[in-house]
C-alpha cells in the first residue's frame, strides 16, 4: 500500500520542493526542513486509503474492513463517483499558473468529507467509538511534531475549506 501511495507522491516532488522554497522565503519553515521527506512521512503513516483518478483504482491499506476503514472507503467512493461524472484526473491543472488544481482538489475533498461525515453519523455508537480508536491508534504512530505545522495546514485545508465551500454551495441551492 505504502509503495503504491508513494509512487503517486514521487510525481509531485518538484512542486513540493518549490513549495518548500516559498515557505522558507516567507519564514514559515526553517531552511533545514526537508519538505519532501516531511510530507512523505506524514502521508506514508497517516493515509488509510485513496482513489487514484488516473488509474480509476481505489486502494486501501490492510485486509480488515473495520469501522474506520469503512469510513475511508465511503470517502474514497465519493471520489470514484465524482470522477465518473466530472473527470477528476486533469493533468492540465498540474502546470496551471494559478490555483485551479488546488480548487478542484478542495471541491473533491470537501464533497467526499461531507459524505464521510454523513456516513459516520449513521454509524452505531459502538462502531463510531471503534472508528475513533482506530484513527487515534493510527495517529499515535506518526511523529506529527517532526512535520512543520504549515505543511499539515496546507494538506488539511483542502478537506476543511473544501467541505465548507461545498456545504455553502448546497446551502445556497
């Protein structure tokens, strides 16, 4: 799983290095921080599953379909469905001189997070407690202090800001 996850990650190393240079110039990270390695460790240990729109594959870590894995699958199936309707693989956005790629990712992650939250709300109390235990156990294996906070925020913003954006669109009808 981790090898498959990091194959996709390696395609973005140049962009991450440029982001590291920018964050260093702004004084948001120390010049000694290896942004690529920090993100590699964050993703390698913290990701349970992902949908790859390029290959149209949903990839999940492990063999057991536990409550937390089911929430991840619910999230990733939204990506698969969105990909069928809206083509999430847009390589032309990778080199765009603006934030269109980030915007598409934020909408996709926001929509998937919205449905994941609805799935969690439908779980029994016991399943929800088990999913939370699993999530905390997974997080316990990460040394989050070794990753600059701004990198965590950049990664998380697609999910948090994207969900607020999607919900505001739905609220507006």
